[in-house]
C-alpha cells in the first residue's frame, strides 16, 4: 500500500529513530504496530492517522500505550510514501505550534534536498 520513511537531517541525524530508541520495548512495539497499519491498510482509521488542519499538509499519526500518547508528524510524498519528520510524547490535547513549525521546516528541507538530487 504505502511505505513509511524516516526523515534524515542533512548531517545524517534520524529524529524518528532516536525517538523510537528512547521508548521502552512495549511503547516502541505499539508505535511500530501503528506504523505497520499505516503501511498495510488502504483506509487508515482517523484514530491513527489524520491531517492537521491549518498546516502545510502535515499529517499526525497517533499511538497510545496505556496512559501514554505518542504523536508522529509527517507528510505524503506522492501516493506511496509518508515521510515522518517529528515525534514526541503528547502531554496536552493540543499540539504545540513549535512542533508543527518543526515538522513544516523539516518537510521543506526534505523536499528541497530531494529536488536537488
């Protein structure tokens, strides 16, 4: 169906991989399970994937393990790829503007470097 890609910084950093590494095994397994749903399901339920209103086409992936809620932000690069650019543990109902700005900046960086190839 589609592939989930992890954004890499221009210096080779892997913010999504680092986030996953910071989780305990049970938390990481839950996030990974949700990512597999994103890859395999044609129509992903909104509880796992939804577009964030008022953004530059940024999408939110949600995973929950117990009381902990995790958010991964990304964008679609064509119909087949979703590129994840930022991840965090959500502590409030609303996503902070700085998290959205970081996702949008990384999206622009990814696309500009992709176009330079």
